[in-house]
C-alpha cells in the first residue's frame, strides 16, 4: 500500500531496484530498540502530560477541559514524532543483492530516500558495537572507494551487524573475482 511517499509493500520496492537475473542475498530491518531509543523523549513528554493532567484534576479543574487540552498538546507535540519514529523503524531496511546494496529510508508519509550502491563502489565493510555489545545489534559501515570521495555510509541498530558485514564482504569478493559472470552463477563459485 502506498501512502504519499511511504510504500508499505516491500516487494514493490524490491521489484523497482532488483534487476532481472540479480539475486537477493540478504535483507535486514533495523532492531526494535532503534524505535525505543528514538521515542524516549515522547514517552517522557507523555508521562509529564499525564502528571500535569492529574494535578490539574486534583486542584479542581474541569476534567473535560483538562483531557481535551492535554490530548491536543499530546497530539501536536508527541504523536507526530512517535509516528515518525515508528515509520522510520518499521519500513527502513537494507537489501543486499549480487550487484548492489540498497538502503531504504522511509522516515515519514512525505519523505522516502532510497540509495542503491553498486557493489563495485564498495571499498570495504566494517562493524562497530553499540551499547557495549549487550544487545544483538551494532553499527555497519560501508567504506566507499576513494574515487567516490572515500566517504562511508554508517547505519546504526543493524541486527547481527557482523554477519551482515560478512555477507556483504562475501558478495564484494565474489563480484571482484567473478564479476564477468551472470549474478546467479557468481554465487555458486567458490571464494
């Protein structure tokens, strides 16, 4: 289903960016704690509004007015940020194919960014732990070749980041060795 720029059907997005003969190697969403950490501020604001409402009712304010005003404030200052954090978590993903890495970033109903990165432009892959490696996610860094500015693409909250980096590294190595072969045959060749 499409709502303005937000595409909720992952298969439609894949169909647009995965060419015929190209094989999907890996697809991963971001860890659920990315939503939790992005929405901490909204949770605190909600608690504050509930406390303010309870105090106002205890001091004799009309309950209808208190609930109405606080709901309006919550809707204006919390709901949209919470919705943005949810969309950013639920519909963002990384897709690795035999020819490219596709980063899908859908952060609202009105903003969608899709970055396909061809495998030949990857100079290296590295990972970094987050939160002392207590949780099963980390940071994934894709280092671009120097001809492209030598920059890097960093993604946080990637589940099993080391495994994802290993698969990307494997795809890059196979591309470097067997790039002249069709994508389906590349994956059957030994490293």
